[in-house]
């Protein structure tokens, strides 16, 4: 599972409605050379008008702390990441923060995406963690462990998203889709079809909303500040 977090900012309610401003932060990108496009380039290609910020990058596709040490590069500083997220949240309606690996993967010396979420998600609000899960065997165990880790930090699991769904799912996948909410106590709020990233930008933007529970989308589009953290 991967991780990401989102924070939103509410400005004065004046004038006509406007399009929400969105920022996407990738605290640590691994497995990409300095001049190569990373995950945020793909986000910008598919989604369009979003602010993107990458804090640290390491060349080997490893856990961030291991990748930094092997490259002889400075470890990611959680204080820098938190400041970046807070700055983006202060100037955007919604800020998404994409993790690197699972919720307990070390981003730096010891900090994890859960540490970043605990520092930046607002308590007592609808802020929460969106957990991206695989559909096949092992998904139930993986999802429950992740949900338990999120709850142990006092954070709210906001929903499960199945990260890819094949045209012809096998028995385990079909059963998992039904069992995930029962096992974790967290609803499945989205199911992304396999190959979604291969769509052209216009088609992706047109069909992406249909992959999510419309009631959840409506509830997450309120005018109050909200933060989400996503972890695959």
C-alpha cells in the first residue's frame, strides 16, 4: 500500500463559486533519476491544473531511508515535509500528500507517513486517511493491519480504494471486494479499473468520478477544511 495525505483550506465565502484549488505533494520520490518525470508528472498529465511539489528524490526504487543511505544523500527531514504540507494547505482548498510505500515505511531516519499525517491532519474534523488496497489474495490482512495502524495513531480511516480492478476478477478478488468493509470496518469508497492511467487526460477526467462512491464524493466536497491521507 502507498501513502498520501490531503489537507484543505477554507477561504472567505464571497463572490460566485469557483473551481477548487488542489495541490499534490510527494514528500519522497524513489526509483527515478534526477531528470526523469516522477509520479507528480503523471498526476499533472492526467489531472491538469494542480500544484505539484516534490520534497526529496532518490534514484533507487527502495524504501526512502534505504534509498537515501545507498545514494549517499541526506535523509528526508520530516519537519521540512510538514512545513511544505502546511504551506500548501494554507493556500489551496485541498492538498493531497502521496506516501512512498506503506504507512510504516521510513521516510527518513524514523518518520513515517503516519507521523506526517498526525502532524498535519486536523483533529475533530472530517480529516482522515484513505487506504489504497490491492484486490487479490493478501488484501484482507494487508488492509486490516494498515487500518489498525492508522487507528492506533488516533487518525480516522476515511475509506478504502481498490487500486486496480481487472476486467475478469478471480474468486478471491470478488470475495475481497465484499469482505474488506466487514473485516476492516471501513467502506470501499472507490474501485479503479486496471489500466486507468493509460487513458488520455480528457477521458481520464471524464470517467474518474464514476469510480468513486458518489455519496462519499459529495461528503468530501464540503466547504469546511478537510484532510485526507492515502496509503496503498
